[in-house]
């Protein structure tokens, strides 16, 4: 991994404590021994089987991927099996969706965090598409930036795209706020700015 991240054991302990469970109670729910839970949480055991992970996830009421991956840091880069990607990329390519086996406050938070990640990814792609579209209509990134910022009234061909960009951007910011409030780490870039910069315009963060 390119960044130090929580271990599976640390995630289990985090969700267990968040759910108000003792190690003994978690072991009972997961049909495992207390020593198995303690050894995995403390790192004395690093070879937890998938059956154990699934059993613990069921007992905690969270998706198994929430124990395997840092779902609160989906935009962080990582190296996985020689592939440079993000935590979200690993989840999408190798893990996929997991069902929620038990209703719980912790599990509901995890489900919401996963759903918000999917929404953020989709909205980021839509924002990039719209910015590219505005750039093409406007004839360049500088004019597109002026239209998006409101400094320049968009001509008719660009008006719909600019309005759509504003609506999508508002939705993105709203979901991003909720994502961060649930403990998610925000992406390091703004999709509008990064797209304009990819088109050759150095955007001042204060504008």
C-alpha cells in the first residue's frame, strides 16, 4: 500500500466499539472464540480467513468489504497486486458490492458511506464531462472557466451545459459534506478545477 492504513483488525475494533460491543459479545455473535477476535484486532493474527471475516462482518452488521478495505478513504491511491489505483478502484474491480446481513446503526452508516462514494464518483464523472463540453463550445478552458464562475454570461449553445454543471456541482457538494460528516476522507481535488487544468488553464483556487 502506498499509504499507511488501518489493518483489518483495527477496523474490526473500530466498528465493534462504535456498536458498543465487547470482544466477548462480538465473538458470541460471530460464533468464534474471544481469543480469535482479540488476536485479529491486536494484529497477533494477520491470517484471518474469509469465513471469519464474513462471520465478524455479519455480527457487526457491516458489509465484509468495510473490514477489508478503508471505505472511508475511497479516493486515496494504493498499489494492489502491482496495479496503481485507488481504494475505490480495488473495491470495484475485486470486491464488488456486498449485502448487509444485519440491521445496525454501524451497518447503516457503512451502507450510507458506500452509497455516497458511488454517488460522488458518478457526479465527479458527470462534472468532468460537462466541463469538457463547455470548453468545446466556448472554444477553450479560459472562456469556459469564466462562464462556470459567472464572470461571463454563457451563449445559448453553452447555457444548458452551464446550468446543468451548477446543479450537479450543488449535488456533489451536498453529498460530499454528508460523506465527510460520516468520517469519509474528501478527494484532494475539485473535478471542475482538475478538468480545466487538464485542458491547459491554471485555475487560481481563490477564484
